[in-house]
C-alpha cells in the first residue's frame, strides 16, 4: 500500500504531491516529540474500556448501507431533512463521533449524513482497499447528495481533497470545513523541515502492534479538556477500540506520509478551517495555519483553549459555526 492509497479516488489519476514548502514557525521545532507521541489525527484519548455510550440517538432514520465498487458495505446514517451536511470522521473514529453535531443540526433544517469508514464501526472490514475517496464518492452518489457542506475532522480532510481532485460529479460538494486538520504535510522533508521525522511515526506504530488500548490510555488528556466527563472520555475510547487494527495501522502510516499541499492549492470552493490552539495531536502551527494559507480565500478560526477533540469539548460553538458556514 502506498502512502497516498488510502485517499485515492476511484477511476482518477493523481500526480505525486511534491511541490511547495510550507515552513512552520521555529517554535514548532520544540513540539515535535509531543506531536509525534499524540498525533494520529484523532487519537489522543484515554479512558476505561467498557461499552457505555454517552451519545444522543434521537431522530435517527433506519440504518442504510451503501456498497462500494469493490463490494465493501458501508454503514450510513442520515438524520433530518434540508440542506445536506456530510460529516467525515477522524482517524480511528466512526460516524458515532458526530452525534452531538448531528442531533442538533438535524433539528435546525439540515440533512446530516455520516458513514463509517471501511474497517470502522458497523462497516465491513476487508483489511484492504483503503481508496477512501472512492468510498466518499459511493456514498454521495448512492444518496444523490447535491450542494453538500462537508465537515472533515483530522485525517479525513485528505479524503475530501482527493475526492475533489478526482473530478467528481459537479455540484455534489459546495464547501468544505476542515476541523482540527492534519493537513497539509506531517512528514519532515527538505521543503517541509518543521515536519516530524518518519522514524518517530514508525516508533509510535510499534506501540499499536503491541498494545493499542494502552497507547490510547497513555495519550489521553490532551485530546479533551479537564472538564470533559469520564463517561464522555470513555465513550470516545470505545469508538476507537471498535476500529480494525489493520485500518488503524495502515491509515496512520498513509496519513503520516501523505503530502496534500498541491491539493490544497487547487481548491476552488469555499473553505473554512477551525482549529484549537491547544491541539496536541495536530499542532496549529504545523497543520491548520499553513494549510489555510495554501487555499485561496480560506478563513481560519482559532478556538482558544481547544484540543483535538473539540467536537465534544466545544459543542455549542462548533455547531453554531457549522450552521453559519452551511448557510453561507
């Protein structure tokens, strides 16, 4: 599996992404070890391992399944009616993570859609075929979504970029909100010296092979805020523990090697970046700040004190910002 395979759209050719170099402020150089230890596009959680769920479930429709071109079944949920919002989940997280956005926004005139990535949640676990942009296309096509606002957390920003790069059906996606993104390029390169050394990521993944639950537990506090309840922390951890270890490892390997700088320059639809200034999993100066600077007319909104898990720590503010952006 190549570093970009997890994001490749079906039927579209992609050039290697080697151009441009976003250098990050020198202060980030001292944060690499913290970043490498807690990064995983969504993975710095730590909680006990029971199966309690803290998420609201009211207002759901019957479960739906979409079949990808390779036969993989993807679990899809669609709540409410109105202008569509497609929520794409972060690394090792399923569509359950969006419960507190979907429950509210589906009552405010939006059709809220989310699906479990292959190897995650209720979807099939084929252990291969991480052409995730193709799965995004399969879901949008099956539901005939038009004019969607896409909210992409962490790693999934790369999925929607490669979907857009693959010349999709015009009009399906109207705008993109990149939330706590891991874009544009995590790996250190000659033209990206502030990135993290590949060896640091390799060392982190060795922990996944030995004891992934312990790795989650050891990297927990920075994902949320001190006020986050134990049950909420536990609920998020349970989502991660339900993810295929094959998907956890392969997608982390791909995410940490990929380079999306050229894709970001090519965006021609409205884009909003929302990022916390206390995000230890994807530090602002390495991710959201340089990524937003590569997109024409993009806006960057920084939440003071917000971590990587701001979808549960800043629920009201985030829901209001998603609503405003979707109506723009």
